[in-house]
């Protein structure tokens, strides 16, 4: 019985971190809406956060296999959208660095 409680506590800890990560992704995505980053970057972050939060909610609301399969699909969608956000964000930072380097030399 003690081992099961430890597993539940560990799972609860990771679920809490995943929820916090989803909320943070939503907040960061809204902040990314600037001149440096594209609209696609912001939307990818918003979709990643929403998919992550939706997956956690679906996972904890139901034990029906179809709903759990949808939760797994949302987890994968969140990973794909996060990857897209990171690539687009990196591209935006790279372009910002190029603009600064050509505008007045390398800024350190």
C-alpha cells in the first residue's frame, strides 16, 4: 500500500508540472506576439499550451479508452506544436541577430 501511494504522489507531481508548463506556454505564446516573432510562432505556442492542458483534463476526467486515446493524441499534438514554436522562435532570434549585426556591428 505504501508503494502505491508513492507512485500516485510521483504521478501527481509530474502532472502538476505538465499543467504548469501548459499554462506557461499559453502565457509565453501571448508575449511572443511582437515585431520580432511571427504570428505563426504565437499560434503554435497557443495551440501547444491548449493541447497540453486539454490532454491533462481529458486524462483525468474519464477512464473510457476512446477519451484516453484522444488525450494521447493531444499530448502528441502538443509536442509537435512545441517543436514548431521552438523552430520558428529560433528563426526569429537568428533574424534579429542578423539585423543587429548588419545595422551597426556585432552588439555584445
